[in-house]
C-alpha cells in the first residue's frame, strides 16, 4: 500500500493510502452524506471539477456493477474515503472499488479522517485540494477552470434520439444530465431527444416537442449567462421542467438571482416541504448554488418547495405559465423516491396539450 496525501489550500495536509490510479488531481473539495450509492455519485456529471469526500465510514462494501453508472465514466476528479472495503459482497458486484477507479484512471485516498475534513470544509466553505504522493512538494493551486467549460465537457456533443416511446415527446437539455433522468422519462412512456447545452430555440422548434426538460449539471449557473435569453424564449414556447442546474437557469432566465452556498447540499436525506400541501419529502441533492428567494417576486414564479433545515428555495412554479422546476433530484439514484411523482405529473401535463406561448426576446 502506497501513502498518499490530500493537500488543501487552507494549509491542512491529510495522510492516507492511495487507491485507484496514480494521477494527482486537483479540484474543489466537497462532501456527500449519503450512506449508499457511491457509484452513482462518482459518475454524476455534476461532480465534474470536484474531489468528492464520502462521509459514510465504509465505502466499497458492495463493489461496483455494470448497471448503476450515471454516465460513461466517473465525473469526479478524485475521491476521498475513510475505510476502503477490500472484499465486497453483492450478487451484482463486478469487482472492488479500487479496480473500478483504476479502470477509469481516477485517483483516490483511503484512511482519511473524513469527519475532520468535513469540519474544515464547513468552516472554510470553499476549499481547493490536490491528491499528491510527495507531501514535501507543496502544490501550486490553480484557479478553478471556467465553469462553462465543465458543462461543455459533460454535455452531449450531438442530438440523441430515443424514439421507442409512444407518449409525449420531451427534449432534454443536457447540461450534464444523469442517465437516470432520460430513463425516468422513457419509463413514463416518453419519446426523448437529448440535445447539447447550447441548442437554440429554432432547433427545438424543428424537433417539435411537447415539452422541454432542463437537466442538472456542474458549476455556477451564471457561467451560462449568455444562454439565458435563449432559455427564456424556450420557456415562453413550451411547457418546461427544470432539475437542479436547470432549475437555477430557468429562474435566472426570468430575472431571479442565484448565490453560492457555504458548502452546498449533497446527500440523500434532505427534507423539503411542499408549500401548498405542507407535505415533507426526503430528497436526493447535489448542488452548491441556490436561488435567492427575495428575487423571485418580479419573475412570475413562486416557491413550491422549501428546505426544512435552512429554508432555501427547493422548487418554484410559475403563476401563469406551464413552468416548474426543482432543486433536488426527483429520480434520486441514489436516494429516496418520495418525489418521483414530479416526472409523472410533468409527463401527464404534456398529454393534455400544455399551452404553448409565442413571446420571445432578442438574444
């Protein structure tokens, strides 16, 4: 076993045991509190540019399989864990976590005091870190890459059609979509067309969808500010649903503001309250930015879901238009399926011929 070190730009250094590849990745250091689903988390494109810390003590105890990836390869730059299970036990397991990381060229560290690490992240709020082999070679931390570049790297490069469904046709804007989102739409009987993040309204019109879904993705939503006018025009033409980054982009396009959170929401046990009914659901989340509620007043949107713990906006609904978005992941993967009905309701609304408006603004 080879020693490795996690060096933080705060000056802290943690010694651990190298797992995975021998690469020396750098990225924003974040943490996720979920107890299961490490494979789905590693392959979630929203983690592009980040080193992911798992707070659950043992990772790798059920190995990895060939069905749970949320993208073609892990998106996280590196992973940090406490106890690495060397002998996984599950009937679908195809190997160990170490083997999985090696096969994809992803570096990680085990044996790290993740409790102490999380305390530092919570206090410092934004931390950059690097995995290195030589603790005496102090790394030079680079500025975070342009976040538009992160989206461009994980977005589809061309239009992808899934025409087997017989129900509503949904165009999915891919800002770094998890695979489980189109899967959920297809399960609901939809025909799904995945398009790159910079697709224009004219292209969407040519595809003639019944509705549009703006997906999750990495980074600051303001990195896509040059596309907000086009997003606005699309929302004025078609019924739309936004998820995570897509939720923030829809709000920004209509004049709201977003802000960076101290250390984000990343986990599968975040309680949100549905404002009209008062019902509380547990949700899966992965985001570092949030909509500023006080800026919604002039947008036509109103809060639909609110976080029980910190009262942040978790979902919005337009007062007059067929537009809705949520900060959490209704499809979960990993996490509870309490809010899976949001996809079903969206699809059902499309079958009733949701009203399409024809008002646009210049790009």
